[in-house]
C-alpha cells in the first residue's frame, strides 16, 4: 500500500511548486506546515468516503460507527455484499449510499477492481477503474487516491474550494470550471496533490479569517 509523503517531501514539493508556478507564492508564504490528509485505504476507505459524503462531520462519524458495529467490525466487500440494503439502511445509510456500497463491493468481488492491489495501477488507470463503478464520481476517485492511497500527483478539479483558491492565485474574477481547473493544475505536476493540500489550507485559513488576501480579486 502506498504511503503518504513525509514532511520533508511535502516541504520540497511546496518549494518546487513556487518555481513551477510563481502564482502560488502568496499561498506558499501564508500557509504554515501542514500534514497530509491520510485515511484508511482499500475497499473500506472508499466505502467510508461514500457513507460520509454530504453530511456533517459529526453525523458522518456517528453513521460510520453504526456501520462498523452493524458489520461486527468486518468492513469487507464480501460482508457488505452479504448485508441486505434494508440492513445497511438501518445503520443510517440512505438507499442510494447502501446501493453504492453494494456496487463497490460487487466490483471487487467480481474482479472489476482489486482494492488490495490498486497501487499496481497508474493514476489514470486507477481513476478509470474507480469511476466505472456506479456511485463513484471523478471527485471521489481523485480524493480517494490522494487521501487513501497517498498518491502525490492527482488533482480533484471539481472541488469548489480548490477552484476558489485557484481564482485567488490567478487574480481571476471567476472560478475555473472543473475541466479548466484540471488543465490549470497540469502545470503543478508531479506535485498536484501537494498543490491541492496547499490550496485547501489557504482557502480554509482565509475563510476562518486567519489569513487576509494580499490582492483579493474583484
């Protein structure tokens, strides 16, 4: 299983990003040292991401605990697939999320994706395998590879917070759409995941009032 970059590797990537793109200078200067957002990988990691989407942090934690308890701690494709939709709903999942859980589990059991050896695939191959599963969109695939697989050169261009931070960096009046954001992020390869972490940290600090933009776009 891939491991996330070390603090030293993150620092080196941040320094390289400013050279690759001077428009990241303000974010780099303002954002202190940050840690990689690491989460459990494999099937369990992706299933949990689906379970936690579109609910508050507190609700997500409570629902996931019910899922773990309901599955007796056995969060595997086989166990989830053997659990009826009604039973998953009783754990706090919506019909849609329970169905997606089955779809993800079925994809693994049927061999359409191998969560135990996903690191053998390139970023592009892994994304293609993930989005082929019903219920897994591009944003979910990219963030899963970043947080759960420790990949350092993926970028979830559909993320609104990243788009807004990119707008600040470029001094643009409008946020880039997903396609434009992904094209823009190509300049940051092979450190696109670090760029995403940097922009997220910058966005969060500005929104919390901890950082004031030097030249806010109109």
